[in-house]
C-alpha cells in the first residue's frame, strides 16, 4: 500500500473518530458564558477569551461584546480553563471550571492594568453560578461513580442516591418526585434509549450504560430545556471520551454462592439456597489517535472503548401456576348454586366438543408442551 493511500486511510479514521463528540452535541452538551470587567467594575469589550478542555487540549475562542459578555456553546462535560487577554491588561486565567451536561455555567473575570505578558491565575469555585436556565438538576460525576456502593455495574442503579428518587419496587420500577414511570426520559449522549413501549419501567435503558463508560449522569426534574425530548424528568448519561493521555482500567467482580445466604422463602419451604453466580469482567482504554509516522491526534482526535462481559449461570426459585392433571385432560370444574347451596360440578370439554361436532382431540404440540411443563416440576421445587 502506498504512503499516499496510508495517509488517506489515517485521515479518514481520524475524522470518523473525532466526529463522535459532534454527534453527541445534539443535547448532551453545555455552555460557558461570562462577563469581563476591569478592577473598577467597568465592562471590557474586545477581549479575547480562549476556553480550553484540560483533558483533550481542544480550545474554543470568543471575543467579548460591547457589554463585556461572551458565550461559548456546545461544550462537552469536563474540566476547562478560560484565558482572557487584551492589550494593556494582565492576562487572566480561570482554571478548574467543571462543566456539567445541560447545565450552563457563568463566570466573572476581572482584568488588571498591566503588561499582556503578566498573568493572573484564578481558580474557579467548586460550584459555578448557573444563571442561564431555570432547570433544576442533580449531577453524579465520574469521581462520585467510583465511590458509590452499587450492587450492579449498571450505571442506572446509581440514580437511587439522588434526591426525589423512590425505588420501593426496585430500580426498574423507580419513580422521580412521585411522577409516573412513563414521565422519565433516558438519553445517552442525547439519544433516547428508554422504554417507549411500556409504562411499567422507570429506570430502564435499551442500551445499558456501564459504569466505566460513563463520564456523568444529570437528572433534570423541573423545567427542562426545549432540546431535551419527551418526559417531564430527563436522565442524561454522558459517555467518556479519549484525552491526550492514554488512560485505562481492568476489572473483575465476582459473586459466589459460598458467600451468599439462603432466601427466606426457600428456608420455610425446606429448599436449598439458590445457585447465584455472577462474574463481570472487562476494561476500558482511551487516548489520542496516534499512527506512528502518519498521524498524531494529540489535541485533535481521540478514541475511547469499553468492553464488558457478564457470566451468570444461576438458578432461582419461582412460583408459577400450572394446570392440574384433570384440567390438562379436558376436565374442568365450576361452581353452581342449587336451592341456595353451592355445588361443585365438572365437565369434560372434549366430550362436549364432540357432541357439538367440533374438534374433540388435543393439539399434539400444545399437549407436548404441557407434558414437558409437568415433567419439569418433578425435578425440583414444590407443586
């Protein structure tokens, strides 16, 4: 393969991978705005504002308007810095700006008179002032997801720790603020993945968000934006992306019957404890796209991949209703009242069908299924 073709393939790969965040900007982004003033409180127009993603090195540039304001839209969640500069003033750098999905942030920057080469560094507060939206949101960031005690690697289970969430019937039956299940709209990077066909599932996603693939979770419970989709409660998952550093992890979690206690209803029925085995293993890796001698994606193009495999050979005790032998042979019982006294009577449906010229023999396929069901009850459990 010629070097020219190799470069074209490398460029195509870089464009495809680097376009993923753009696809996710449909509603899984946020914005940063602010006002630049001097030490006396006067607004400063014409100042250059450079917003930088600290993880990827990608920068966005804006210029303050006549009222000293600026706005940088369509930013993915993460940690940012803002550098403000103007001739005749010292350069101001605001670091540690943590932006959350669907939560626009606002900063105030003061420029001091001095040489442009002088720099004044300011660290943003842990909680930025949000003045752009009336939405009420709660966010779980990746740092918190690492610390939460969860029974599953399904990131949906972490929502139970948020205020207003009720999980009396388990995560899939969970509700928020007392609203029906069908008012919850779940999205991953702006794409709706919730159950749109049933109203019985609360926290259920057709694509299961895995812990190591999630950057943050934002729940909006009041006045969500127009671009958030249907539902009065929005649950927005934002996936991780690659950075300028190669970062990854490997994990293996195990549940074994030897560490489990017996189920209460198994005990009272004299049954052994269920064989619940669960092993979940996987890993993640992200970083810049680098093809030695062909392409260097630092500050430009990145990749991220998460692989997870779940192994769960388990047994469980279930209570099911089956036909008794008489009913399976076509004999059904019913109650009648004669002279005020209730009597139990039976009727053979096959005989009744034959008397009326209808099919009077059972379907062989259905008969076979019923036989297998009855046979299975002889292996374990109680009838």
